[in-house]
C-alpha cells in the first residue's frame, strides 16, 4: 500500500512538473495601446526619425508647439514607436473645421503574442473605437472598451477610427499616446494618417550627403553646358 502511495506521488509530481513547464513556455499576451487623451506637458522636442531612434515622452514641435494634425493625416509626418519606448504627441487640429472623427493607421510589426487596444483616456472628444485589420477583420466598441481589442498579431496596417463625443474644435489641441508596446525589436512601427506613408526622417549626415549630391549634379550640368558652347 505504501509503495502505491509513493508511486502515485511520483506520477502526480511528474504531471505537475510537465504542466508547469508547458505554462511557462506559453508567451503572455501583451496589448499595444493607442489612445486619445488631453494635451500633455512636453518633454521631448521634435519628431523621432525612425523606430530605432524612438524615445518615450511627450513630443512637441519647436517652441513646445503641437504638431500639425493635417501633416499627420496626409502622411507628411509619421509618429514612430519602437525599442520598447512608448511616446506620445501633442497635435493641433489645423484642418479648419471640427474634427468629428479621427482615422489613423498603425503600420509596422507586432510580436506574435501582441494585440492593439484602442482607448480614450481622460477626454470625451471621442467615444467609439473601431479597428479594422488589413484583411478586413473589424472589432469595435461604442465606449472604447474591450470590444475594439484586436486578435493577436493582427494583419497590418491596422486602421483605427475614433468617433462620437464632442469632437476636437478647430485649433484644438489633443494628444495621441501609446503604452505597452513592450517587445523590443518586435513591436516597432509608426502611426500615420496613411497606411503606407511611414517614412523615416533623414539624419543630418544623410541630408548633407543629399546636398553634396545635388551640388555635384549641378556642377556636372554646368560643365556640360560650357563644353557645348
């Protein structure tokens, strides 16, 4: 009888060990949060040039001014996320009219155990959230609750629409924020008003090379003109 008890205990311990190991090997799901909130106090001036250079904090333009919403919507500027950093950006509604809804795209990459959660935080300018994946899968919530949360590793670019509420008045300032993009090297991308417009900002050295190249082209053109006389 005692031998049977010991055998049962060994089997139970072995099963428990296998279960614990299997649980530990399952990756925990993580939400990449994109939220609309009240304007914030700036602590980073300028835009990050790429996901690799993205840094946390509230981003503003020179002079602590908000960035142009129109520039974001038309794809002129991109808001980069990466390297486990969760930046936010103050934007001014310079469209010249009430902003009754806001459409943004998240482009880039997510870890296989990540999903996107749209939110509103401390503001009533919007109320409803709708996310649409690149394959047409729609999740939505009239109160920007859990209903708009996407499945794991959604097909990108992800279209995110905030609507309802009071909207943002012309010249009104608000903040687009991020949180919990936690997988370094995996959760990297950008937010823009266009699904394919996430362009990196040339670094100063690159701009210098471009300038030298243009000068060189101009010099060759001038030499050819002189030779042709």
